[in-house]
């Protein structure tokens, strides 16, 4: 009896444990809808995963391009159409999807099963996904953050790589930004080596967005802006300040220029030809006077004086 009881007791515990695990998995699983299409060159597949909050008031979506092999699909399946299923297995969890494709476009539903063990692995590295991120005001359930981590392919390898750069305290939001904007330890070290002492992780994100790298900083230095602030570099990128443009306006006599001056010239489309004409008309050779001429302010002022006389 004792032996039989022990066996029955062990089986009962196993069944209870299995039921508990399946129940937890069911509670943690989240669902949503997806849309898909081929990229312009047809080499990858665009997938967008959309999830609505339980009260239906908020929608979050994550979209990016994937290799066909990542999701277990072929280009022919997407082009030819029909019913499909695919899986995106990531360290933070697995997305299982089903639906249809027609004329290169598809849609359907997905189910995300989070890998709860990923939480402890990231927490041991200083990234608490259960807590979220104060800057992003991310108060979603942890399963939602794991879904974001899975769709963006946030991994422990990414966390280790970022930490190896010794850039300072990083948060969960920085992990997501790094995955979105392709910030890695090499880029972090290169930008730190350019001479900016107080770069933040958000500065690195801006650098990626505006295509600022170590080579860009070197060219800015060669243009005479060696001690330029990082925000100055951002302005240079936004307004496409080039060595050719600087040489053009400097050849007309505008030699003592700051970034703010160059930006004004670019905003108002003041080039070498305009400066030559303005000088010939007696306009003082400075940025403010040239901007006024461009806007017609000095002409209006002179016309007013003529009428009074």
C-alpha cells in the first residue's frame, strides 16, 4: 500500500505541476493581429504585429523586415498566396501566427508565448523587465514588454555587448532603442573616442537617426568645427552642411561662421550667388543682413524711408 500510495502521490504531484504550468502559460500568452508584405526589392518580408489593450483603448504595434528563413516562410508562399502558418522564435518568447497571403500581402492572427526565464537572465545583467522603464513610462504587464523584446529581438547577447562598452548605467528602454536603431558596443566606443565627454545613450540614438558617426565628426572638424557641440553636429546633419557649401560662402567673404550661422544660410537658401548679388547692392557682409535681404526686410525699410523723405 505504501509503495502504491507513493506512486499515486508522485503521479498526482506531477499532474498538478503540469496543470499549473499549462495554466500559467495560458495566462501569460497574449494574442493579436499581424499584417505582412514583401519589401520593395522582394528580398525580405515586412511583418507588423498589432496588439490591443484589454480595454480596447490602446493599440501597440511592432513592425520590421525579416529574412524569410527567420519565420519559416518562402518568397513563393508570399507571392503565390494561400493559407500559411509561421513562427518567430526569439529568446524572449515565441510568436506563432496563422493567416493568408494574396497578391503579396497577408494578414491574420498571432499568439505570443513569453519565455519567463528570460526575465531572470536579463535581471542578472541589470535590466529589470518586470519593473519596466521610468523614462518611457512603461507600466504595461511584463508579458507585453517581453513581446516587445521578442519582436525587436532583444537578447542577452545584445545586453552583454552594450555593457561591455562601459558606457554607464543603461535601462530597459535603452535595450529597446539599441535594437531599433542598431546601437552596439563598437558604435558606442567609436563615438566616445571622438571627444564628446558627456554623450548620453539618447545622443547615440540621435547619432544613428541623423547618420552621425566618427567619420562625420572628423569631417566636421576639417570644416573648422572641431569644438562643436553634439547638438551642433545634429544641426549640421539635418541641414546637410557640406564642405562644398562652406567653401562656397567662405569664398564670398563669410569666414568667421558658427554652426548657427551656417544653419541660417541653409534655411534661407543663401548661397554664393546670392551673397555676390547682395554685396553688389551694398548689403553688409554678415549673416543677419543677408537673411534680412532674403526676406526683403531691408528693402521695405528703405522704401519706408524714401516715402517719408
